[in-house]
């Protein structure tokens, strides 16, 4: 099992075949997926850790579930932010800092 710790401290364990971009969860009821899906947000996923490595620049896209005999296999799928998205975030951060500095002057 691979360990994910969301930014808010919530812990979850995923199948050994999981990666940062595709987390595989095997459960017996859909409620287990619902519970975890509320944690799977851009702000809560980034800044967390997966196998002790900090998660950065990923955007959660979707959750896909399928049944296989008595098991439910859910895949939490993410993608990397584009270069433009990363640059826009940095510009927004700089704009916010500038606005704060202007407000103090």
C-alpha cells in the first residue's frame, strides 16, 4: 500500500500500482469513494505528500470507478499543470503582494 497525506492531514492508502497522477483505491462500497473524493481537491491535494514526496503542480481531474467481482476499483486521476498555468499563478501571487504593499504605503 502507498500512503497519501493530504494538505489538511487526512491520510489515505492506495494500491501499490498507484502514482501521483493515478491513485488506485480498492474498496467494497461506493461510500468509501465518496468519503475520499471530498478530500481530492486542487488546494488539498497539492502540498500534501505521496510516499513522502511533496505533491506540486497537479490538478485533480476525475474519479473513475468500475466493479470487478465483489470489489470496486476507483482511480483518482490528475494531470500536471501547464507551464502557462504555473506562470499565471506566480503572476497572481506577485499582484497580490504588490496590492498589499500599496495598501501599507
